[in-house]
């Protein structure tokens, strides 16, 4: 993923009046990030080696895999048309929040829509991934549609997990299961247990009545 920093902003006119970026020295805070003394001699320092690309026409610097440490204020001195100009841009690190899963189902509980909830406002290039049961993570989107038949079982024993991720952070939700409600075997087990308890109480009551005589 790329984060573009516009450091040397200068309109490029077509034809012979085109103004070229001749030199640039840019830094992040007090640390030098890189420079160009000639279009063929671009140099990047420290954390920016191998992860930055300079557009010598527009002055844009593309940073791959932006981290929290690389957020902040970027400054540049650019020589354009023989004049030195100073530019500044703030790049803000915005982490994604830990998501939660909400869901709604149809009336007969055979199909459900799961939604990954989380305020990711300002966090760029957010991807939504889902993990169903023991399956692999899949980038799907903010919503996941599931059907009861997808489980391959009479009951829904699957657990669903969603993950939010951008170039600087990633967060995983707590798992959610039983979105279709308790299955047939669960209801049957509860019914059998209730009958057993009722029979036990009746037997005990009968024994107590006999003990009185």
C-alpha cells in the first residue's frame, strides 16, 4: 500500500514553458529522508531506502508500508526553475479500531448478514477480511452473507471473525457464533433434560408421600 506525500507542488505547463523539478531535499521531522541533485541521482536515507518513489514531474513521494514512526510533518526544499521553494505536509498515522460483529437474519433463521462495525474514519485503504470456522482469511468487504446450509451440519457450530487492516495497523474482532440460534440437537437435549428432571421430581415426591404412611 502506498501513501503519497505532495512535497513540491508546481503546475506543469505543456510545451516549451514546462518547469522542471531540478533539485529536492526532503526530511521527516529532523531526519533527512532523501534528496535529488539530478533527475538521475535520487537518494533515500535510513527507513526510506527501498520503500520510496519520487515523481520528478510532480514532486510527489510515494511511501510504501507507512508505519506509525514515519507519520508526522514532512518538509522539502525544492529548486524549481532556478528558485528554491519550501513545502510542508503533515502525514497522520490513523490506526484502525478493533471491530465488532453485528448481524441480522431472515424470519426463519436460514440466512444472516454479518456486518463488521468500527469507526475507521480517516484510516486510508482499509480492508475487511473474514474467517469462517477453521477456514482461511478472505478479503470480502464490510458485510458477509451466510446461509445455514453453508455449515454442512444440522446445527451452526461455526464461529465468525472479522479483521480490519490498513498499511499501518490491524485489529481482529471477538468471535461470534450461533448466529442461526440453537440447533435442533440443542433443543432436543434441553427437552430431554427437562423431562428427566420432571421424572426425578415426581419419583422423589412419590417416595416422600409413601414415607408419611
